[in-house]
C-alpha cells in the first residue's frame, strides 16, 4: 500500500500525492458495491438453494433439471399455457361450444376408461377436456424429444451454462424479454396454484373458480 505521507521524488509533500494515494486505496469499492444485486439483498436463500443444488446434484443441475433457472422458466411456460387453456375452456363452456357438455358417457361403449373410481361415468365435457390435454401432452413430449433448430431446448446441452439466478424479485424489463417471461411465468404458476386451492377448498370446479375470479364474465 502506498502511504499518503511518503515524500515524493519532487520534494515535499503535495496535495496531488495525497489525493492519488487515497484514490488508489478506494478504487475497488464501487466494483464491490456493483456486485451486490437486489437478488442478494432480498432473501438470498433462493440463490443459495440453487447453488447448493448444483453442488449436491451436479448431474441434474448440468442438464437443467430440478432447482435450476432452466426448470423454472419451462415451468412458467407450462403454467402460462395452462392458464390460457383454462380460460378458453371456461369461455367455451359458458358459450355452449362444448357439445352435450352435461351428458355422461355410456359405459357400455367407452368401458371403465370413462368411469371414475366409483364407476360413475364422466361427462362429455370432461372427456373432451381430457383428450385435448392428452394431445397437448403428446405435442409437448415430441417438442422436448425432437425440437426444431429454432426452438429453446427443454434441457441444457452438455457444457451449456444455465442462466444466473434471478432471485426473489427479477429485474423488470417490459416487452418480449426474458425478465418479463420470468415474471409472467411466476404469476401464472401462482394462478394455477390458487385455482387448485380454491377448487379444493370450495368443492367447485376449476372452471367455476376461474369464472368467479374474473367476476363472472365467462358465463
């Protein structure tokens, strides 16, 4: 460390030597402050959990499985699609777009596949929704196994680095950005959990909970 009180080669102490020595000692401070982000200040347990998971389960973390940013982003995408599907299904139900919605399936024609645990047949509405979800699941599986070159992969490629953890409150960047997608995904995941919780607590269908939550505008 350079002392501020060592005489310079030019002779007695000068103010410039004192200022320069102080600036040398204090220069690293701004860089250290810049490295402390909002995610580190607010509940750092989230970022620490991701780091610990990567240490304890490197095989999963290196592929983007488990407690990773890659998994959170894809879970958010599925939740956003799920909320949209629930909304459209409720709209279709409210406007009579599902044929014979309340008619139960004939067990003699469909067999036990169309029955609940107590052999009560499901309605045509539930059967249509179920088959639609099966089709979406198959498309999702196909996209994960053999994605197009322009698609975002479900898993990390060998050697590919995951994104940095966003923490409790990611940066808010509006528009078609990764930050906005992360925010929307988290809100959608909370929405799905709220709908399921409302349905379990009230005994109402998820579609009815969606309609009630939107003020009854769907039906």
